[in-house]
């Protein structure tokens, strides 16, 4: 499997558009040889709950005139209510990644355990969950576990290998082919399961997989948000909210139909995935250029505005 995936290609993230290789996906869609500098940001993650705000989206400290692309009209209006003036509904980045192949294996399983974030480190090694996956070996030709790049060579990675599970490296924001790799991987499996909530559920459904929550469920703990001395300065409200919406009880109440005693009983729901991922809001090439500042005017305006802002920040430091 690892040999079939698009190769890892390092990129330097100049903005949120570059993360996970999204700018390369868009450049290819527009027939461009390379991705220009983006003067915007685009929400990557799926919010599966009913209400969001700029802090939850990660934009509370951004200037209010920055061009921001969000999942749908509801999120657009929420940001506008907070004073943002340049918001576009454009769907989630994964909706722009086309199917990579039609070689789906109907008798293999892909599992998504919890993972670290860039400033929040997972300490649980998931031994009970891996024991559960091993109990399914008689029901599948092979079982693969997607391990996030931040957890490669960490305890959860070594434990998976030690227990005889096949490991695939998951998403990496510094990989130009990351979104393509994720879609390629999901196109390969009929059955996808997890013991935690995250965007992987939506991506699996959007890729036509049969998805389930099965095995001992993992709910993120408060300590994971407080590692590195709460590097992102998350407010107490945000931490409490994050804990609530990833909790097993909350997920069971919202998605009871996906909790199964066996991954082969997982469900497909492409219509729901299309609605949630914002497929109907996907931007056409001209709209993408305008939102990201990829036109000639947008590039000139973006660079000149950046120079002016930097100059204003430096001026107070000069004394006559």
C-alpha cells in the first residue's frame, strides 16, 4: 500500500492554502504550473456540530479584511456577524480532490485511531483499540492503521507495528501530495472504521467508503489541549467545547447509526457527505483566483498590502 501512494513531497507553507498540498490541488485544477502565493486562508477541518465562531475556526486573531473561504453559507454568515468583511463559502478543501483510482479492495479494513496535533501531543498508545482490531483479523484479508505524521516513531506507531498491524502514514501539512494520498488511500478501502471523531469520517463517506465507529471509543482528554503550556492560548470555553463535541456520548447522540459492533456493518451516505463537505459551494476557477489573490491584480495588491503593513509595524521602532 505504501509503495502505491503518491510520494511524499516537502513544501513550505506560506499560508493556510498551502497546507496538505491544497494549493497544488487548486493549481492543477486551474492548469497552472505552480501555485502562486495566496493572500487568504481556507478552513480545512469539518465542524460536525451546530454552531461555530471565529475562535473555533482559528480566525479570532486574524485581521477582519482577510479573504477567508469557509465550508458553507452558515459559517460565512457567522464570521460576517463577527465583523469579517471578505468571507466566501467555497466548501472544504477535500471536496476539490478527485477520485484517484477505482481499485477498491472489498475485503480490507482501514482504521483511524486518534492522533496528535501540532501543539497537542497524544500520550495514549491505544493498546485496547489495537487489540480490538486484531480480533477482526479473521474477517479481513488485511487491516491497516493510519498513523498521523506527528505520531510516526512515537509509542502508538511502534505499538501498531509490534502488534502486527499494517501502518500507513497519514496526513502531513508539509506534504504537497497529502490530500491526494488521503483520497488515494480511501479509494482503496471499502471499509473504514475509527474509535474517535474527526474529519476522517466525512472524508471516508465522501470517498464512498462504508464507515463505522467500532471498538472501544476514545474521547480526547483536557490534558492534550494543555500540553506545551497551552501553546495556542485556547480559552476555557474552547477547550470545554472541544471536549464536549469529541465525547462518546455526544457523538452517539448525533450519529447513532454509525456505531456498529463490526466494521463490515458500516454505512455509506454520499448525499450526507456532499452536503456536509459543501460540494454545492465549490468555486469555479475565476472565483478561486479572486478569493486567493491569484490574478495578476490580486498578486500585486497582496504583495503591496503586505509591504505597507510591515512598514507600519516597523515605523514606531524608528526614532528621530
